[in-house]
C-alpha cells in the first residue's frame, strides 16, 4: 500500500502495513525490511504520515518505534515492546523470522502462541 499525506508531499510504501483497528484510514503499523539503505531515515516520512508504530528488520534485528507527541512535537521513540500489538512475544517472532522454511516458521510461531 502506498501511503500519502494530505498535502501529497510525502509518499511511502512500507513492505507491510496493517490497520489494527477497523475504520481507520491509515495503518497503525508499518514494517520495513531493510536490505541496503533507508532504515531509520524513513522515520521522517512515516512521522509526516502519522503512522503510530514502525518496525524495522535489518540484519536479524527487529527495532520498534512508536510515535509520540502532538503537532510540531511529534517524534518516534525506540521501544522494547510493541504498543500497537500488546503482548507480542518479540523473541518468539524474531526466532521464527529466522527459520528458513516458512511452514516450519508458522508452525513454531503458532505453537509458541499457544504456550
């Protein structure tokens, strides 16, 4: 999904984005998989789009950022746990992302959620 602010001055396409609350026009969570460049510099675009939470996956590390403040004081703070998906086991998620076989990864993740 290509995201654009009202003025049309910022466009950003997340690798994945999710609306976690029905009826919202913008995603609550954007996920970026960083292969070569971009990374944290993309936070400025997401800030202008007012995306509440952004996750970056780079070199086997998941970093989470949550938007705080209002108006000109908006900024992303790095967070240890998702505020958009409360209770998400990030250790389990990270270990499953690293599993090469996607079927095994999904089964492991589901099993971990049941525990």
